[in-house]
């Protein structure tokens, strides 16, 4: 259990420390817009979203992140998007470590 906590804390540090001084840029706004469209159109996690962008086709297969984040209120996303991203990444890294260690865990006979 301690190893999972170390992985989680290390991943949180590696994701959150570098983003502390960054500002919200155009790429982040694009992801927030897509997440809001996924929510407005009530699209399943792997559906296609229609955007109001110039000469844009349907955006197929939005990330699962857009579907999850689209469920949160916009005020929370704008206020804490760096924390949300870093936390999701750290939780995913810890989950992936748990899955891989479970798959390759062997016992001595």
C-alpha cells in the first residue's frame, strides 16, 4: 500500500509542480469548449460531437477526459483545471501501476 501512495504523491508532484505558474492558453480553452459541447449534446464517452467551429466536421472519439470534465460546472473547471488535470493523470498513473504490478506479480513456489 505504501508503494501506491509513493507513486501517487510522486506523480502528483511531477504533474502539479511544473504547471504552477502557467496561464490558461488557447489549447486549454479548446479542450474546455469541447468538454462543454460533449455535455450540451449529451454525447456518450466515445460518440461524435458537433462543434461551432468554422469548417469543422464532427469531432469523433473525444477523449474520455472531455466526457468526465464536461460533467463538472464550468466555474470549477476554470478555477482548478491545473489541479484537475494533474490529479487525473496521477490517479491514472497509480491505477496503471497497480494493474501492471498485478499482472506481473509472481509468487515463489
